[in-house]
């Protein structure tokens, strides 16, 4: 997802910015972790103290909610938690979202960049800092930054204005984002609009993690618009995965059932890169199950700088016996389950 993307989608009762799982997906990751953390009273007290009594489920959506301050400083308040709100406002002020009238000075990132990376889904499917689509302020770099702050390895007076409380709030959210395939892998197109593997000499045009593509899925054999490709994975897949069951009930059930293959190894500072590399094959499959058409690139667009303008990503047939919607929902269910367990395990290690 690129910095220019600001659009809203409506998912049932929830209005969500497209940069992340929607509120329900993020909330579920936090809620599963709340249940896991509650089994360790010492850890629970530390978490609660850092969050001024708020739950992980509640704070999971804050890094998206604070984006409203880009447009309206009064658009959102954390009533009753003024200290936390002040720290979050300082964080946004130190990492402002640039506008044409107010570009950021060199080296000052937007807090929007921290939620994703755009590794090309072609090639080796491995994250490597410095590679196309990566940056020193992407999600794979910001997760360890927040871990260092919480462990005391990074001063709380850092330039990004990430205090320990802000670091925890960001970690809860980013752990959700990094389990959403389109937050890690992205498709790239050449000047003719064909999907290709970008290189440093021919970087092509990105798709903003699917934000520029409209998804068409098969319904009774007919392709129908399912909205923006990225937004579909943020919201609709979560609804398809969990239906109308209450989130607390889902969280309790998933917190008591160990997910397959969830444990990570090595130092916690390496976990974000492990997570990115784990989900890249799913990002690849999220694209390879579809066919791209009508890719539009605006006249005068610069490769490596501009993204495609629009295009279609269409399901044309069942793959491995599954419709896209069923595969995506099953994938999201597993990822949110693992995300919740990993968040709790991470907090256990660093707090
Ligand atoms: Zn996000």
C-alpha cells in the first residue's frame, strides 16, 4: 500500500480505512491475545498499566483511528485516557502524513508507511531490506523498533516519538497487519500493463497492495465485483471467516485452541522478517488465483514512483477445488488465530 491511498470502505456496521485488517480483524487479534495474556496475571498487569486500563482488543484499531487526525484534529478522541491521547498525538505530529502543500522534510516518514511493505510477489518471495517495495520505515522494520522501545534498547525520547505505551499500541496493530497477505506482498506491472517481476532498472508500477485493483469473484458462476482487492482482504474475508458469532466468543475459543505452526524461533527482533517471509507465499497465491485485466496507467506516470491507476483482478475458476472466497476466508481465519497467539507470546518475551 502506498502513502497516497486514503479511501474508505464500509464493511457491515464498520467504517474502516483500508490500511489494515478492518476493525473486526484487528480487534480479534487483540481479543485472542487478551485471553492468552489473562492466563499470566503479572503480564496482564504490565499490559494494563501501559494501556491505562484499556484492552489489547480496544487499542488494536487505534493506529488506524488516529489517521483521522490527518484531516481533523477533533475527528477522534480517546475519552478518559488523555495521557495516552497526548502520546499518540505527539507520535502523529512526529510522523505526519504529507500533503502536496506540506511535504515532509527528508528522512521524516508518515505514520501511514509503518503498516505495510510491498515486496513483489514474483521471484524468491523473500523480504530483504533495500529490495523493491521495502523501506526503513516499513512494517518489517517498525515492529522491531517498537520491540526495542519496550525492551529499553531504544530510548523513549526517540525521533519517532514512540513511547512504551505507543510502542505497545502499534505492535498490537502491526501484528494484525503483517498477518494480512496484501500488507506484505504486492503485484507490479510493466508499462504495457502486464504483471511482471520488477527490477531496480525497471521498477514498473505497483498496485498499492491491491488498493488500485477491483476484485471480481465468481457468484453462481458469474464474476461479480467484490470491491477493492485490498479492502476485500481487510474486511469481507474476516466477515466470511467469522460470520455473526460474537467476537468475545470467537476469541475465547481460539485462545484455548493452539493453532498449527504458530511458534517462531530465534530472537524476537527477527520475528517480523520471519512473519513477512511466512506470509509471502500466501500473498503470491492471493494473486496467482486471479487474472489481471484492464490495467490502466495514467499518461506521464513514472516507473518506480507512480502506481497503476486502476485494473481488474478476476477469479475465473475454482483452484484446488475451492472458490476464491472460501480459500481467502479459511486463510484469514488461520492468520488471525496465529496473530493473536503470536502477539501474546511476543508480549510475554518482551515485557
Ligand atoms: Zn494497519
